[in-house]
């Protein structure tokens, strides 16, 4: 299945928005994708308040995760809540880049009330989707195909949507061959729908075991995205690798202060190069991504935050970062 956008079409799309800049957004009241979107924990007050914070920074795109169980347990409710979220975002001139699947963190997912976050642990209740046991079992993929095609078809012409990120970091939990097969399948499902918005998935590791997965990413994406939490010289090396592909570039995950990947080091570079930039996190909350990946359980507030921009009371963690972001977005 082709239907891949030409480079010219991809540039035409990006040029509508100017410089795409935003964050990976989960409301501070949610510990994972299910707590974000399920009816009993969907939180309009927090969502709208935190969308106001994003708009106040001049962010114009948010990257937002879904989960396949949301479709299985309450398909109509999911579509309705996505529509409401898109309306609130659109009222603030913010587009949305939705993410369907994810190979990161916990290999379990159960609908209903979610476990409490483990104190001091980064992303302690975040969920793989569909989860490793389903990635390795193609017999269940028709259910996943129905989910992807149905959501894409419902929103196929929705101008509030920036694009579709089909699969976050496939292979991150080591299922390289299986994840590569699912990644290829998801591109086929999405191309069969052929939505009016572009598709993307992001390389995040450039070692030899990931060569096959990275080839699938780069041979299928309309917009070329990548993840990078390294110091700027390493990021520049990745950009130099990707620019010859001749398509718009999006760094859909960056900003880890303890790894010397900061707003001050990276965001001016991304703007200068015309690269879309999505840091991880907005308001520190139940996903606890202000703690580093390797943080010890039970730790108090880290001396240097890993991700996130605002405290729970909506004051900046570092006012100079907020001032820099606003200066670059022209807010």
C-alpha cells in the first residue's frame, strides 16, 4: 500500500503552520493513557487549564497518546472525548498529533481505575499499547486494525489534527522483529484509510539491531520524526543524517535536563533549522516525569528536574525557560 505523501506535499502541509512547536501532553491528573481518556477520570477542568498554559507558551501542536483498550471498552466514548479535546485545543489555536501505539514501560493494561503512581518513579504506571503479549501475537491484530482504521476514518478530514504518529518507539522493549512487523502493518492499515493528515513514526535508536525498524520509519513516514535526548552535538549528527531525505523534520521527543538536553541548548537550534520541536511534559503530575528514568523509588523532588515545565500550581519550574520559549514562539 503506497499513498505516501510526496516531499512537496509534506512541505506544503508544514508551511501552513509555520514552525511546529509544542510538547508531549498528558494532564497532571493522569498517570497513564487510560486515566487520561476513560470516562470516569477524563478531567475537563485540568485539561482546559493546562491547555491554557500551553497556549501561553506559544505552543501550536501537542503530541497526545491514545491506547487500544480505550477503543475496545468504549469506542463511542473515546471518539466523543477526542472530539471535545480537539475543540478545546482548537479554541487555543493548538493542533494535535495523536499517537496510537507504544512499546514503552509497563506490559499490562486493565480498564477501570488505575494503580496509584509509585512515589519517585518516572512514568511508573505508563502502559505499552497493545503490550508485548499482543505485539508477538498476530492473531489479535485484526482488533488493532479495526481500532486504527475506525479512528482514522472518523477524523480523516478533521482540520484540528496535525497528524498521526502511528507507533511510539517500536522495539524499545526488545521485541525488534515482532515490533517491525506490527509497524509495517500499521502503516498499511493507515494508508488504506488515506486520511487527509500526514503520518509519521520516529527512530529513537541508531544501533545496528534497529536498522530494519528505522528503515520502515524512514521509508514510510510523510513527515520525518525522531527522538533525541542527547547533548546538542549528537542531535546535530542525527539531523545531518535525516536532512538529505528532503522532508520536514520533527523532533517529537527531547529535553532531559540531567542529560544536557535543555531548552537553552536545543530549542534555538530547532527553530533555526526549521525542525518541529516537542519536549516531554508540561505540568508535573501523576506520570512523574520530572524524575529521571533511573530515579529510585520513594525519592523526594529531584534536585534537577528531568522533564516538565510547570509545577502543579502552574508556576514555572524555571522562569528563564518559560521566557526563552515565549521569546522563540513570539508569544
